[in-house]
C-alpha cells in the first residue's frame, strides 16, 4: 500500500503525562491530539495496547485482542458516573515516571470498584442507562474473544501461579464442566472484566474519533508472537507448538549477533503454521481484523519472522542452538488480503534481513523501516542514511528499543560523531534536531520522531533496553513539555518538507 508523504510522533499512551500515575485515554491524550494537529502532524504511533504481563512490556501481553485496563481514564469514569471523583483524588499527579507496582495496587482497585458500581446501577440509573445498552451490545459484538479473556484474567488472579500452565488440570485443559463451574462461581468478577474492556473500548474509540477529526491517523503495533502466559495460548493450544503437557517444545528468539553472543531467547511459543494453514489462517485473520479496528495503520513487529523464524528448543537456556525454519509468508498475507481486503501494513524489518525477506516485503508492497541513528557506524550501515532511502520507507530518528538520539550521541564513538557532522554539519553537542531535519527531508513516505527526540532528552528518557528484564517502559513525558515553541518548530519543518498530508490520502 502506498502512503502519502507525512510525518508524526511516536509516544505510547502510557507515556502521556496523565493524572493517576500512568498515561491513559483521558484528557492528556486529547491534549496530545490537539498538539499534533497544531504541529501539522498526521501520524500518532503507539505501542501495543494489550494488557501487560511480567516486566510490564506491551510486547509480552496477556491477550492479543484485549485492551490494557491501566490505560483507562478514571477521570472519564468519574464523568460517566461510575465512581465518585473523591475516590480518585489521592492518586498520583501528572508528573514522574510510571510506578507499575503503585498503579496495580491503587489504580486497578479503583477500576474494579468503578466497574462494580456500573454493574450495580447500570440498569436502573438514568445517567448510566445509555451506557448499559452500549455495554450489552459490546459484549455481544466482541464475544469471540471477550468471554474467554475475562475468564482467563479472573482465573489468573485466583490461582496466582505465575502462568496458566500451573493451573489445576481441569481448567488448564479447558474441560467444559470446569469452565462452566468457574464461570458460575466468578460471575461478578467476569462481568467486571468485561465492563473494563468496554470502558477501554469506549475511551479508545473516542480518542480515535478525535484524532480522525483532526486529520491524524493512529499507527499501531502488532507483535508477531504472543506470550506463553496469555489467553490466546490457553484458549487455542492447538495452533501453538506445545507438548502433551501443554508446555512449549520450541520457542522464539533471534540468533547470536554482533550485539549478543548468545542471541535473544524470547520464550514465546511458536505457531503450528501447518495447522493454521489447514484452517485458512483463521486466528491470524481475526487478529489482523482486530488490529485494523484499533488502528488506521498497522506496524508488524519482527516482520522477518513471517518469512523464516529462529526456532529454539525450549530446554535451551540461550538462543545459540536454534535453527531457521520457513514460515508461510506470502500464503499467509494472501489469505489476510482475501479475507480483509487491502491492508495498511508497515514492516518492521530492522536487523539482519535476507534477500528473501526483502522479496516478501516488495511482493506485498509494504514500506520498511530505516533509523538514521543506525547509519553512522560504518559504510555497511549507510542504508539507514537518508540519501539511501526509497519512498517505500518509514524513517525514524530512533524507536522505543534504542537510546534517545541525545543519549546515543553521549556514548557514540569518535568515528560516529565525525560521520554525523560530516553529514549534517557541526552540531555543537546537540545532534538531535539536525538529524530530525535530515530525516524529514528524505524521500521516505512517512517520517516519525519519538517525543523524547523532539524534546532533546537523554538516556534518562529511554523507553526500553532489549534483553534487560527490569526498569523498562516507565518513561513519561514531563508535564508542560508540549510548548507553543515546539508546535511552531514542528509545523515549520512540515511545511518546508511537504509533509502536511494524510498518510492514507484522506
């Protein structure tokens, strides 16, 4: 799919300076949309919106279909009449990074209280009557995943074993009698989970509507693999490479490279692509259908895994003793197109990419990614510099997985620094905006900048360090950072680089 020349900002919802200790879908998100519109941006890129598990990573979610309750705005729930504003008054203000422990202990309890209030009064309360009808329709429309996800979420809290594979045998294997008993026992808790998913959907849809009204498209993210401890694997074990005890036999990762001598052992279960092919890739069709309901443009993380993936025996402690295994590639995407029509997809094709992966992307007409920060190490990295870009590109100064541009500069070697200044001229220890301008001026169809780079922030604002389990995903934008000066600076850059366009041509 061809995208129009445009630009935007990468900022996950959790990084907004919202009230309540974590970014959410409340007023701060709508303020950000207004900032983007005033800055003549037409793209807002977010990370996966799924409920997060161990390590708080949105790429290790407990569902490929559900929304993260942490992102629900308590302020809007108060406006709806779900909870008294006085009950949320003691939550953290709009400053500081996310304390996930505090959010889980305090905000989640208030979310469950609010959902319980809605369930108690929704049918009778005149203020809530309209919402109750919407809630019932939502439950009907999303029943294909909502009922199972709600039961998974409730049982995960009840058993507290760390993973569904340690649950009692009957529910682990989803024996109908055991599931019926669990649903009967936990009826109210299940309804609370469904109510929270309704609240997430209603707030997200309102935000998307506001963005669309301002000419802004949401660029969302789909991780290729799902977490082992997820509703997806519990509900559909037959499509994953599991043994007779429902434990993975082989797992996902990437092989050793320059950055990691033992590779990366991600631990996600691999798909049984043969089973999925026999079923017409039905689960993947529903997953991409859901992604297209949430987002205007979908970025496919680890695109190279759709051509071939690194398969690691589950008992291995590192990724060294893995092997490349072919994936269905073109067959899968043709099935998606046949079921869903033309798809607005972007391929995350960073890292070591083979000619076969490039050929798949070209055949599908997907733009790939380039990161200017990667382009200065040596001549082999120049593919990431703007003079090498082609229009079928989404160009970045950096992503959520690497250091901020200012932070990278502080640790860059003499050769890299010299290469930067040879390319953009003297930077006087402030390389960020010269690299932003070079990226924006490129021929790439889309240019996207992390907010941390627009603010010229250092390594303290890094979102994620791959292969490091703790301390990630907590950065939040400082309150008041979206200044009139920054708006004007961005808008002027858009004007001179001709990026004031809707990427979908609307």
